[in-house]
C-alpha cells in the first residue's frame, strides 16, 4: 500500500482518490501517527500532503529527522507535495522563506533535468499552485528538476535517497499531467501493482464487521439514499438477520420519500424494517432556530434520541441489548467535519459526524467511512443494488432543514417539497438527472413583490442549485438550457402557491459549497 501523511490539506483525500483510481490501496494517517503502526513489508511509498501552515511557524505540524530517517532506512520512496515539500526541505536543513512572489492557481513550469517523476511528460506544462512560501536553498544532495516562470523551484529530488518533492498539487484536475506524475511515483518509483479492487474491499469489510459485531444485533440508519442503502446491504452480508433497519421520517425528506423507502426495502428486510414517524418532534425542536450549525446539531442529537428510543423497543422485542449503530458516513463528510485523519480545517458539521452527542449509547459501524461517492456506487453495483437507488442524487443528512434558509416550519417544508418534486421531474424528463451530481431547490428567507392574475403578490423566492462533480469536494454549476430553466420557473411559480420568483445559483465549489447551509 501507499501511506499518505496528512498535514491538513483539503486536497489530501484527492491524493487518496487518485491512487485508488490506479487500483492501488492507500491509507491516510495523521502526520504524527506512531510509525510502529505500519508493517513496512507492505508499505511501498510515503506521501507527505500539503497543508495551510508555514514550516517556520512555532505550532505548525512537523516531524523530526529521526522519523524521516526511519522511512529512508526502510528504503521507502517519499513524495512531498506543497507543505510536504517545504517540510522535508526544512527537516533536512534546506532553507524555506516567505515568498516575495505568491503563486496561486495555474502556473507554467519547465523541467530543468530529466527524471523518473516526469517520465513521458512534456518539458513544459501547466500545474496548480497554492503556496506563500518557497524553498530558497535545497537540502544537501537535492537538485532542481523543474522551475516556474518566476524562476522558483517547482520540483526537486534526491535520487539516491529516493525523495521527490513538488511545490504544486498533482492531485487536482487543474494540473495538466498530475495523474501521470502520481502514476510515475506509484508504479515506476514505488514499484506498486494495480491489484486493489472493490471486491477486495467487500471481503475485507465483511470480515471486519463480523469481527467487530460478532453475533450481536445491529441497528442501521436507513434513508433510501445511496449511502445508507449500500451500507445496510454490506452490513447485511456480514450479520444477516441480526441487522435491524430503522427509517426515521423527520418531516424534512424529499417528496413521498417514506413511501419509496418502504416499497424498496420492505421486501429486503421484512419485519426488520421499522418506520418511525418523528416529524412533530423534529419540527418542534427547530422552532426559532436560524443558525445552520445549530440546525445540524439539533437534528443530529434528535436523530440519535429517536434511534435510542426505537432501539429500546427492538431490544424488548428480541430480548437482547443492541450495541451497534450503522451509518452511511462517507469520506468527504468526515474530511469536512472533523480532523479524523489529520489537522484539516473544519468547513461545516455533518449531522452524522460532528452532530453526534459526546456520550453515544451505540458503537458506530461505518463501513463506507473512507470511500468517495463514486466508489460507493461501484460498491453498490458489486453488491447487486438496482440503478434506481445507486443513481439517486445525494441528499444532506439534515434534509430540507439546510435547504430552508432561516426558520424551518411545516409550511415552508411543504413548499420546498413541492418545488423540489417539480425540479426532479423536469430534469429527468430532459435527460439531465444522470448527467449531473445534484439538482435541488433552496427556499430563501426573503419575499418579493410579484403580479399574478392582475393582483399584487408578496411571496417566497426559490433558488435552484444544479452542479456537476465527481466526489463533492469540488463542483461546478451546470449550464442548463434556457428552455429547461424556463419550464422549471413557470411550473414552480404556477403550481406551488407561495413562491412567486425563481433564481438560478451559478456559484462553483470552491469558493461556495454545494449546499447553502
């Protein structure tokens, strides 16, 4: 496998994603992980990620020479990216300074010396830079392999020690030959083999779940979305009828979601599927709450309480205590919520990660925790799930609560459900549903003047958000045809009483996020 040490970059997970696309297994660990954690007979390479800090800052994440030397003694190739490059230089007595010329975004580089890392790559290419510091003097034994147009060091290496360092980010799609560079490191330098596939992940996960759970009963949070569907199916493979699936109708779901879930999953789980009507509980807890983080945490805590109550009923029914709770948490959820594998900056709390109470009464089983959405869909295919489930658009854990900007009420929820149903119907009809990542409505906390039937109206505004993405870490807005936008606007305004204006969100991620809250 390849080990990635995380120094806090938001791009760390993209490094892992790229390597997995090569069918090579990799793991992400915090920069300060105990090196005894690893069996160096199986580790073929180490990657130091980027990060937001400067190496000369007092509290910036660092490793000492003894750890770096340990990797070298075990003859493991090392690749340093951005902060990782600067840290390696710093530890090996190179000189890193604040750059007089900041390089952010696209930049041209030119190779200055032939090297393995740039094998079969043109001498000049475009890369993605994001740094404020630069290496002024390389450590002893290193030589420059590429420079920028500003004459700054873009890449360097110590061939004898098998250390390769890059100032740019090869893992992002903006770097022209980034994939080729990573492939050269993984296959030509680390001598890895492309033998990690989804079926390996399934068998490994089933074994891990069996070991963790044994013959004890398990509760699964099921929603009808891709994540919980795949997670529940995978856990079912491991524990069979010991799995009890609970669907909580919190009143914040898509139009007629409850009916769809029961239709799909009742034949699979039978009497072990429990439907809980909790709409009144959730809506009462959200009265007067405007802050999105408070909404998420309230929903998360209420969600767990409802589960605990249902769990007691199931325990009474089966005569056994339930210890385990399955969740369909994905890697982007974890990365954006908490520093689970390193010091990456928190963007927002996801209800099934940061919103959990400190004293959780269940032990978590999260078999998808380090998979990306497209990997989860591949996993679902391997498990035999139908396309109608696997191709569903992602839906936020807190549901419509984070698509209703401002206070969440029964009336506003019903407005958004009706509008959202129309959006889904029209993009399916025009063949866009399977082409885009997500398309949904957002109810804004403002009203505007309109005219309907020669009368003045003062009603709500709905924003439509439609994005394309691979893994939700980055996203771009979709250029929907004007005819489709016109149909969406006309149908929503004519059919949803209470909305008199529709706008279209043309923001990309970053700097915006996909969801508005």
